[in-house]
C-alpha cells in the first residue's frame, strides 16, 4: 500500500496529513467519490466502481461529509443469476451510529453497529450478494481498529485516534433487488446530521440517562 503513495500528488498527502477527525476523513472520501481526488486507502483505483454512480454516488458523498466514512457499498440488483441487497458499510463516531440505529426504527432498512474490539469480530455472515446460487458478499464482520485500512493514509495522531475509536456501521435493505429505499434513507440521515436533528436527539438521550440512573 505504501508504494501507491509514490503516485499520489503531494497536495493529497498534505490533505490527509492535516485531518483531525473522522468527519475530516469523510470529506476526503466524498471528494474522491465526486472525482476531485485521485486516491483513498479503502479502494484500489482512482475512480469508484461503475456501480457507484448517479444517485448512489451522491448519497455516499453526502453521508461521508456528515461523518460516516464508507468503505463498501452496492446497489440492489436482481438479474441473470445475480441477486444483491443494497448496502453501505463503514465507520463513524458512536453518536452517529446510535442515531442511525434510531432512525432505522421507522424505516425498511436494517442497521448493524458495533464497537470494534482489538480481536477479529465474530462472523455473523449475513449474505447480501448471491451469484449463480452461491453466496458471494457478506455483512456482519469488520476489521479490528488497529487494522483499519484508513490507517494506511498519513493521518496525524488525532485523526488516527478518531479512526480507531470509531464504531462499525453497516446498513442494508433486506429486500433482494430493491434499490429505491436505502439511498433516500441515507439522504435523510445526512440531513438530520447537518440540521441539528441528530444532535437534539442525542442531547435528549443523554438527559434521560442523567435523570434516570437505571
């Protein structure tokens, strides 16, 4: 992975080296999704996969800017021996993952969130892609924080610490082939994070905890 940095412009090195938070890292991933940045540590290639286009790219860029740093996604598809559930995975600060879980309670998406432990996560192996009758892609597992591929970037100590302390967040549509539910939900999540709705919810949750010792 270090060899790839030889082909990355110096300005991009500097951008990663001046991040201080998960939100800052998400800004850079959003720029890569939109085509204004050549390199990110979570994907081999200077442009996103062809599946990541149009409405999917826009939704991913928006949640990255809100602080959910995504590392994998796919649309819902169903054709020619291929079945896919739409999903997005990545990491985010605990407050964001908890709000995503709350927001899913009145929607048709499923949220998996977890504190990442130093050892490998238990393998839930929730299938989201089936190709020619065989499972091909799974959710429900994630790397330990010290092995997060984002750490291949030249992050300063504050940003590296923020990445290590971030939680795993994976969201998927349980219906095979459906592709018009998850992406609008991502826009709703990003809007709530941007306009203060999520902050107000989180403040209310903390107040309840402070008042009720149980």
